[in-house]
């Protein structure tokens, strides 16, 4: 194999492994903290930080160290890091029982994954700097292709087809191959001793401090928009790797298209495309109900992210004078991306109880990107004035929108919570509504005579409501997901109901804003933390019923639906116990998965769908029940419960594999 081919293969594989690590680590963190989308934000900020550190280390070698020494030193580091691969969370790490786990997770990631990611990022930069065909205009292409391939392969190939046990070994073997492929390039640099610092010096002459600050802003805006869009899509679809990587792919493509230069950079087209996209995204943020379906919203925001990223990065590269591979530009792009992701993903949730990062990122993209499309100063000023006027209108909307009928706002690592008072259309009475990441997690009538009516998916005509009313003995029930605590209404004097909730703010909100928990006849307890982890501490065969109602946004977190999770659930059930799963989401239909689970564990599976047209405050719902004793289900009205058969060829989800495409409605 020629030197150019081994160099390209090494660049591709190093970037591939770097990209593969990001969703892999995010999924691991999500499983420890409760399957929330914030896990992706934390890992993305961590990965960008390690990439920036890798760039710093590599540029230091290129500028100040002889290639003979640098090549040997980095080769030794590559071989030494092999013992620390693959990047992983320490097995002993668990999120704190109280408080925000962000910084605890960052420390754990730094311990278990920091050095491998830093070394991979540095390897990519050194391969660029020591490219034997340096005059080639396609220097960035192999590692860009590897990065995109790694992002795509994880949800579509690595996760589905490589068993969880073999995933670390596969990563480690590929890392060894990447090290071997890098050695010829390092040997070539050692032998031919290329000049040091030339790219740094050439690039430094092209940047003034003002231009560097503007470049940082142009790089930060798309990164902030990336974090905001990813969080939003995770809340309306699912906190899953497939949803996480799609915005990152759109962001990466915006960088690559901007690097293509004049072939793609057409200001005459972008001058109308960018305002249209910005306007559509602003409309979608403030009027989400006007956009039909999650697919439409996802398409709009992914296209919007690409357009905004392309304009910002294109302006950044244009101002750099075409030095796409320069050290300073890498610093501006990487540092700006890290700043944008950190501000939007970690900073914004700590300064506002309302998700301001989404509209603010759109606003910032407009203010910094639009002037660059108009090189004439006499046009730039009116554009800036119009942009500032739009910013003022958006700010007024941001101040007004979250306060309309809002009784309480709370925000944490686990999501955005709002308690809103709305007027019931039919009766005119006020209804208190609990929203978690925009999804309704409970309501309650405020009139005293109606406060004890179970509402939403838990009405008396729902499958779960009917089941709880036909039982003939006291039960011990475990409820994964608290919401407003509506299910406590079904508790009888000798019942025991234990709620498991990951969001630490919800127990306080359910106890103070709603009266379901306080008015229950049963003995009620609440455990905070990841529901699956906390349920694991319960005694074996101690529950009659386990209710799976833990939602992150619009979907149940995937780690609560795996073979390992159901193995835990059945171990905590009595022999005649049942599992009830809320399948009322608009995005996912879990019946194929639950049918396969029932067949794998030798259980009966039935589902009950109810319209709830006559019950005030109740919604249409669908509940799936899994258990071994059909006697209880037979107590339901004839024809109400329908048998659920396992679909042919459907694979169970595991902690290492989850195929979301098979359960989309």
C-alpha cells in the first residue's frame, strides 16, 4: 500500500473512532442517569473539549518540536494509550443521589475517556500537518469522511449488529489498526523533517484580534444551535443515538460544504434562503403546534441547522483567506464550537428556567451571519438594524410566552418542567397541567368536587384504570415515573405504591402543586434516581404490579425497555404479577417490542385501547400488559383486552442494541 493510501486510511480510521466514541459514551451516560437527552449535551461538550486539547497538543508538537522527536513521542503515546482503550465510564461511577450530575459525569468521562479521545484528535491533526501530499486540496477529506461514517455507523451498524460484549473489543482492535496505519506517515515525517510552524505563521498573519473574536462567534452560533435542536428533537421523538447523531451530521456537512469554497458559496442564493429558514425556525419555536408531526419539525430544524451552519462557517472560512487547514482556523473553529455548545448546553439551563438557548441561538445566527452575505457596508447597516429589531421582537415574545398561565417553572439536568393553569373548554373550570419537556405528564381539575377525578391516560375507562378497579386484594405497586402522581388515586387503604422518578424536582412539584399524593388512601413512597437502578435495590418478588410510565419528553427512555430491564422487572414481580406499559405516545408504538418481550419470557401479552370520550379530563390511551396469570385480565369486560402476538423477526432490544425505526408509528 502506498504512503498516500496508508495516510488516508489512518486519517479516516482515527476520525471514525473519534466519532464513534461520542454516541457510544452518550448512551452509556444516559443509561446511568436515567435516559435523558442532557447526557448527549454533556458528552458533546466533553468531546469538543478533548478535541481542542488534542489540537493544542498537536500544534505544539508541529510548531516547537522537531518532527523526529514529535513522531517518536506521539507513537509512544499512541501505543501506551492502547492499554486505556476503549473510552468508557468507570464501572463504579453513579450519578449523585441529589443535585445535578453534570460535573460528576464530566469528571468520570475525563478519567475513563479523556486520554483516548485527546490522542485520537491529536493524531488527526498530526496526520494533516505531516501529509506527504501536502499540496493536495483534499487534505481534510479523509478524516471528514471518517467522522461522518462513525456517526452514521453507530446507530445503523455498530449498535445493532455488534453485541454489547464485543463492542469494546471491536473498538480496541480498530484502534490498533489506526495506530499501525499512522506509523508510515510518522516515519516519513521523521525521515524528511518537514518545516515546522509554517501553517501556524501563515495563518496568524491573516487574523487580527477583532477577526478572531468574530470568527469565534461565527463558529459558536451553529454549535449552540446544534445543541438546542438536538435537545428539542430528543424531547419530541426519543433520547436515542439516532436522534442525537442526525443534527451532528447536518452540522458536519455544513462545515464540509463551507470548506468547498466557491463551488457552494453562492451569496445571491443565501441572501433569501437564510432569512426564510430563520423565520421558519422562529415560527416553529413559538408556535410548535402549527407544525404537523415530529417528522416535519425534524426536517425543518435539520435543514435550518445546515443552512445556518453553512453560512456561518462559509463566512468564517472566507475571512480566513482560504487557509482551511491552518492551525489558527482550527483553533477558532474548535474553540468557538466548544464555547457555543457549553453555553447552550451547560450554561443556559443554569441561568434560566425556560429553554432560552433555542431562540437565542437562532437570533445569534441571524445577527452574525446575515451581515456577511452583504459585503457592501451601506447594506450591512440596515441589515443589522433589521436584525436588532427582530431580536427585540423575539425577546419580547420570550418574556411573554413562558408566563402565560404559568404557575411554576423548573429546569434541571433531567428536563424542563412547567405547571400551567388552563381553562377547560367544556366546563370552563381551570385545569392545572404538568408539562415535562413539552409533553403532558398530568392534569388536575381545580374545583374541589372534581379534584379526585383521575385524568389524562389514567382515567377510569383506561386499560390501567379498569385493571386497578377490578382487583380484589391489596397490592404492592411500583410506578416508574411520577408525573403529577395521578395513579395514587387508585390506592386502597392497605395498598403500597412506590414511585421511582429520575427528575429530582418532580416530587416537590407533585406534592405541592397537585393533591393526588396527599389524598391517596394507600401508603405512598417516592424514590429519586434512575428508575431502573433504584428498582434494582428492591426485594425479589415483592410487587403485584409494575407500571412503566417513565417518559423523557415524548418517549420512554430506551434503557427501560431492554431485555436486561425486563429481566429485572420480572424478578421483582410476584409469580402472578403483571407489568403495565403506557403505549399512548404519538411517536412510538411499542406493541411489536412488547410482544417480542412476552414471547421471550414466556408471558401473556394483551393491550387495551380506550377512547375516553365521556370521562372529563381523560385522554385516549393504550396500555399493554405482560404477565403469567390470565385470571386478572379475564375480569375485564369481554372483548376489551386484545391478545398481542410477537411480530416475526423482531429482535429484542438490549443494553447494546435498540432499533427505533421498527417502532415508529
